[in-house]
C-alpha cells in the first residue's frame, strides 16, 4: 500500500515544495492548509507530474479543523507514516518592550499549539503504521535569539522544546521525531507576512545575499530525513545558506 504523508502549511513556500517532493518520492500526500484554492492548484500540479495528493482544508489553530484533518487521514489510501509539521510563521520585528501581544499570541498559536494539536491528532495513526515519522520544521531561531525577534524566537524555542520532549516520550515506540532548523530561506510569503505585506522590508532581508536557501532546499532535507531507514533518527538538522555563518553573520555583496 502507498504510504501517506501529511504536510501542514502546504499552500506555499516550504510546505508546497515539501508536498511536491514527497509525492515524487512515492508518498500519497495530504496537503493541508487554509487556502483551498492554492491547495487545488498544488494537487493538480502534483498529479500532472505523476504523483498523487489530496487537498485538505485545515487551520492548525482550530481543534475542529484539525479533527477534520485526522478524519481525512483515516480515509487516506494507505497507512499514515509521515507527518510534517510545517505550518508556522513570524509577525513583526519589534523589540520586547513594544512588541504586539496579538502578534506574539498568533506566533505561539500557529508555531507551537498548532504543532501540538496536529501531532496529538495524528499520533495514533503514525504509531499504528509501525514506522511513523514526525518532522517538526522549527528554525535556527529555535536556539539563537536576536534583537527584534523576541516573539518569533520564543515561539521557535518552544517548538524545539516540544520536539525534544516528544522524542523522549516516544522512546520505545515506532515513531521517530526529526527537527529541521532552517536559517535564511527566501520564499514568496514569509517576509511579507512578517512585515504586514511590506514588500520592500521583506526584500531587504535578503539584500546582497546571492544565494539564500529556497523552499526546495529545505524540502530536500525533509525528504532525506524521512526516507532514511526507520532505525535511523536524524534528531536535528540545521541548514543555512553558505552566506550565513550564523544568525548575526551574513555575507552580503553590493551597495
């Protein structure tokens, strides 16, 4: 039977790239996100390339919506062996003293509680498969703080804590836990969301960086971890572009 992979936040960026890549690897992909029009386009693209996928409307901050994702997984054409908790994001770049509580709340709800809800809902199916894998897409912000990033780094530190704790708690059960921590990744929407749609501010993040990571680079890492023999657990994979030696050290060229 075809193994089923579930990818949250699949309507754009890393999630969409991961859905395409996992379909190419032979998984039937449940592509989950809020924007069903984007998901329909993604599924059509995957099927045109010879893969199989199903679009599932899901908002990870809603218990009812996540229950619907679990129901879709139960009706999928094979065992659920892979969950990619990718839904997340950042809002704002304000210092702690003036940060928006609403922005912090949104980042915690999406990155941390979203991962919690989806993992809880899908864990029984992953364990029943006998060879489950949970991938949590966190960030280098999950272990390094930076000025203006208090809300995002706090949320990603918490998400990293969830991954480590879950791995301890699942020891002895047939489910491995993989954490992927990307550094600078240039996608169509991450910066726009962070800066409230300000395209100039979003573009400035990558100014002078000739080759930031792109979504497909991270999808490649996720697919590699997920397709190792099941006794091989890649606890944490940190991936940055060559130009980014550290969170605060980026090589830029030009004026």
